[in-house]
């Protein structure tokens, strides 16, 4: 009786998706992921990918309005849909709930105060997951691309959900690692919340200066 095997938890202690499939069947591939991505009721503000891209702006002032768990679930799930080298998923996401750790991260991120945002995700490289028989520097290169792309997917998901974000690349790697107690090197810190105000798009280069056509 007491020896009955408990089903494996598919999410970590302290973070449980708002809603989970009725049956947790390990034989159904991506069951939880698909469930989160397709489940409601989540207010998806924009389903037009190009409109989402056009409207995304970095936000450094967040309102105090808490971010709903269903939205956090979708933002994290979005990261898990990103392509990764060899599908080895050479990255990890640290979801920072502790106000104390957020304060340490503010310090680690060159005292940028907005790192104390409603939702803080630290994307770390995990080259040990990348099981190609390539030299270490290649595996590390894959892991940074995996982690960066995943954070980009989360950033766009946040925008689609009516949230805004700031990508933090200016940090002391060791201080971030100490704050979140990991040996994994961070690649970005993504801070998310409801924006205090919406902004117009920032100017970019003309496409003709950006694209280099080689005939
Ligand atoms: C790799 C990278 C690192 C960044 N690091 C920081 C940072 O440490 N602090 C910050 O306030 N913004 C940071 N940003 C945000 C950029 O400043 C912002 O994306 C840029 O000014 C364009 O503005 P937009 O995002 O509103 O289009 C970073 C963005 C990227 C892609």
C-alpha cells in the first residue's frame, strides 16, 4: 500500500502550473506543455505574431499588478517551444520568486532597480545537456544560443499576453550564480510585468543597411 509508486512530478516544488491535465500520462509526449500552451482562460492580447513583434518595447517601469500564474505558465512554456541544438535543450530557467534573491539580482545586475520586477526569469546555459561529440567550445556556443533563443520566445510570449519586459544582459555572472545558487552560467535575466505605460517603437536601421545581399 504505502509502497505504491507516486507519479513523477513534472514541475518543481514551489512552482505548479495553474492548471494541469487531468491525467498525467508520461507516455503522452509534451502533454503538460501542450496543455499549458492551448489552455484558457488566459487573456491573450495579441495572436498576430508580427503585431506582437512590432509592439514589443523594453519596459523599465512595471506596475504593482501581479502577473497571473496562467500567464507565467505560458511564458515558461513558450521558452520550452524554442528550437535547441540537437533538441538537447541546453538551457535552464530559474523562476525567481524570492524577494531576497531579487534584491541580490539587482546588485548582480549593476544595480538596475527594475530587476526587482513582478516576474524574474534567469536563463542559464547548460552545455552538459548538449550530447554532441563536439569540442567544449562548440557545446558552449550551442548552449548560449539555446538559452538566448528560449528567452526571446518568452519575451514575445509576455508581449502577446499584454505584459512587457526588459532583457538584462549587463550583469556579473558570478554574482548571479551566487544569488541563485547554481554552477550554470547565466545568459540573460528577463524581467516581466504589466507596464506602467505603453511606448512607441524605437527607431531601427533601414533594412537596406541591415541586410547584406550577396549575389
Ligand atoms: C543582449 C541584450 C542585453 C541587454 N541588456 C540590458 C541591460 O542590462 N539593461 C537594460 O536596461 N536593457 C538591456 N537591454 C535592452 C535594450 O536596451 C533594448 O532592447 C534596446 O534599447 C532596444 O529597445 P526596445 O527593446 O524597446 O526595442 C538589453 C538587450 C539585449 C538584447
